[in-house]
């Protein structure tokens, strides 16, 4: 069983930065395709960013491209999301997710991720 725990959310102002972390249990973390998703009130969960096994490739939603960076530290079993130039529309609960298997292509579909964290709230205020 893969367990994921997010941290790093909070209340910030427009233009600020935050770094989210996701600690993942298990000794095969480096092999997992990983992703970040978010869900705003009244909206469906949406893709933010994904990274393949061994950090080979990344993919971003158009809305965050150039502002957010996904990365992983396999020695620490941790996934990160660096968020810069935050906007009000970035306000949401952010979730990390694991595919639980090797991934050679970044995956943006929610249905491809069987393992999820509990989420961390990010609120961007003007």
C-alpha cells in the first residue's frame, strides 16, 4: 500500500511563492509516475503537473506552465511542487498522486492514479 502525505499549503498573497511537499511511503518511489492535482470549490479535480519515473520527463497544465515546477527527491521519497507568481485562481486543495508503477510518459488523467494524499489547502489572497 502506498501512502502519501502533503504539506506546505497556506495563505499567501498574489505574486508570492509556496513549495508543496508530498512524502511517499515505500521503497520503490523512484519508479512511480507522480502527479499534482488541485480542486477548487464547486469544480472538478484538475491536473496541475506530472513527472515520470526517475524524473525523465515532466508535463504541466497550461494554466501553470512557466510558474510551477514539479520535482522529486528519490533519496527522500518526496515529491515537490514549487509554485511561483501565485494568482487568486490558484486557490484550491492540492493533492499529490502516485501511479504505483513505472511511467515513461507524464500522465494527466485522474483515473491513472490509484493512490492519493489527503490534500493541502492553498489560498491566494489579493
